[in-house]
């Protein structure tokens, strides 16, 4: 049976046609009936279909007849975004080969090279495929030559396909059978690698796994090795792409196991499942998901606090990389400090909270983690601007850095280089790729990468540049905390950690922005940016004017004077209190623009 199994994955940069090719494979293998066929079948979330990206991995089992013999093809459709690189690397560990997909109109891009290096490191068989060959501006022969040079293989081995029309998809399926080897024999005992998982209200956590050794049956007592938690397999089966229960999952197969667990934090990507009776060691390469950016999430109404907590716990049942803890703010009330894998991960989680749980949220500006060494020698990690010392007690601050790779056409080299300088990058090697594009390597603070770098990169390169990055470690940082005061009251949601060299610029930008966004009050509104005990920028928004005597006509002037004096005293009283209700949309606009 194992000799007729082929486990493979499709790897590509975002928007290179990965999901469309998977759709055609499902259609041509008869896995899905034509009447049930629609675009992006494996992308179940509305968010995935709207954006045309894959967010969660989706395994699917197909059957393909080649030269009279029926083969089982297990495909794992993986995300293309760099935020989910660890999940992709675990999925690649579960297969023997990959289809490397490159857009005929775009060519090789940064994330393609990044995932390709992982596939090479794992010694996977690589099938190069040029996609979107039906596009009017396709450079099929050039991209095929480029791929052949990149992989150092004959150009004849590069396949040409179109997921849209189905052209060449049969050749890709045949190549999967021909070139990718069957699963290798596993070790002693039951070993299954978890590469993804989901959650059902009735059945609990459902893990998706590749069986490397032994057999897993319904009713077996199993154990998560890393989590050290036991459970009973309530159901086992394969996915096509809907769940199809079966008697057992044998060595080499990819399928699902229903655990019945309804507690977050137990199942995680990369963990190993083994038997309780005869436990086997964990498979190599597991690491716990580590958040790299943090943001505070507050409900618009404090009445929704319990709902937000339940919603986050529910999301964590299907996303172990999401972490959160409760915190409180004097202005914002109670909320949650959440950790994310990157900016896209943050955007997806917030969007899901709004859509799936109908929540109105205020999200603070995201920050990375900082290591603070105080004057008394105490070392602590902080991830909130409010916790950054602003009183001179920090003698050393270190922050996360990233190794980035930017690929762009040569005519945009100047603009990209200037952008790297503006974002405090240390530029390293620059190489010319076979297709004439320039690849620039650089090191950059993660803080700067989050400061709209990707959007600005697309802007300066007219959308032709691509980016990939991986975290390096901690390096010394020259940063300070910038606070914003509205009516002389600190607003923690607007606090941020910024580079000292951009401190004045950020202060001016922040107060100008708030001057435009904040509504007028009945008293003069003072907006200030402060750092290190000094006011760096200030704006005053004039008070709302109201003629309290407009309803009066004729009579003694002293009647009007009394009303105006009363209004003046009222404004002084309001100014003394200084309480300003900042509208929800102002927070959203400030966060979005930053």
C-alpha cells in the first residue's frame, strides 16, 4: 500500500496560482464532483477567498491512475506568507516532495527562494512548474530557463501549466507519481507529526497529521509528546477534502484524528502523537510557537470583555500560535495583550474576531519585544510601550532583528536602497539573479519592518519587489518611549516605542494627525507628544463656539453678559476636568495609518 502513496506539497510566493492549481488537481482526479466545484476549494475561510491567499493549511487525498495503476496522492496546501513559515516547514517535513510553482508573469520572488531553501534542506524532491502560462504577458520560456538555472536541472524537466485552463495539469500529476518517492519506512512504535489542526464544537480539537510509524485506529489511547497530554482517538480518517472516516491510518498516510479535547494550548503544530502503551520518541524539529509582535485589544464596550475573552480562547483552539493575557488601562479599561506571528497574522485574528464573533474592538499600535537591563542589574522582557522605562533606569535596551531579502527589477534599485536606509537597515550582499533581477540582503530591526515597510516597498517598486525575512536575534537598540497627552491626560493606546533618530519627526506627525482626527470640544483642546519628561510637539484645537445669547432679542445688555460669563465659567470647569471621550474610529485611523 505504501508504495502507491505519494505525499507532496505545493510551494509558491503569494498569488502565484497555488490554490488555483490545487482546484484543477481536485477536479481532474475526480475528488470533487463538478457541481460542488468552486474557486479556492481548499480555502474554507471567507477571508481567504476575498484576499486570494491561503491562511490555513488544508490536506486533501486524491486518487490518480497512472499507467494502469491507481495511486493515492496526499496534497498539503500551505500558506505562502512569511508569517507562517514555521507551519510551512512542518508541513514540508510531512511530505517527500514539492511542486515549486513560479508565476510566468512575475518570475522567482523572495518568498519562493526562502521556502525552496527549506525544501532543499529537508532533501525533498522538487518538481519545477511554471504557472499562469495562459496569461497575455506570460514570459514562459524565460521563466522556465530561470527555474532550470536556479535548480541546476535540464530545462526539459521544467513543466508548464495553467491552473485556470487546466493545461499541463495532467503532466504535473504524472510527474508527482514518477518523480516523488513513496513514503520511507518509519521507526519503531507509533509516530505521527501534527502539521495543522482545527476545532469542532461537538468533537473538540481535530488534528491533521502524517503517520511516520505504526498504525493509528479509532479507540487507541494516544499521547501528545511535547504537551504530555493523553487522549482517546474518537475517530480517524482521511480528507477529500471533506472528512471521510476510516478504520485506521497506516504508516505513510496523511489524515485526521478527532481528539475530543476542548482545552486550548494542548495541540500545537510540530508536536508528535504516539501510543500511550508503547511510547516512541518525538520527531525532530519541534519548537513552541513564539510571538514576535504584540498588540493590545480592547472591547469598545466593557460589557463585551467576557465575550472577547471567550472569542480569543475559541480562536486559540484552532491557532496555537495566538497567545494573550489580560491587562487594564486607565483610559481604555480592561482588555487583552495578544501575541502574533507577524502583521498578517494580527490582521487575520482581528478580522476574524470582528466577523465571526461580531465584536467592536480597539487595537493599539503593534510592538515587538524588548530586553531591558536596568541600573540595578535586573533584566526583563517587555512588549508594551507603557512598560518601557522613561525615567533613565534602563542602561541597555535590546530588540529583535530580522535578516531580510528583497528581490526587485534593477531600475528600482535606487528607491529600494533609499527605503532600506530610511528603515535603519544594514545592507549586505547584492546579487544579480539569472532573470536580471537584483536580490539585496540586509539586516533590519523588526520594529522597522513593522513600520509599513512592506507597503512602502510595493510603492517604491510599483509592486514588482518581493520580500522575505527570518528572525535573527537580539541586538542593541537606540529607542525611547513616546507618549501622547490629550487635555494633559496620558492616552496609553497612542504610546509607542520609536527610534531616537526619528523621535522629533514622530512626535510632530502624531500631534498633527490627532489635531485633524479629534473632534472639537467645548473647551480648548491641548494635544502634546512627550518623551523623557520633555514636551516635543504640541497643538491646540480651538473650542467649539456656541452663541448662548442667540435666542435673546432686545432688552438690557447685562442679560447677555450674565449668560456669557456663565458660559465662560462652565468652560473653565470643563477644562479643569480635562476629560475627553476619544471616538472609536480615531483609534482605528491612528493604528491603521501607522
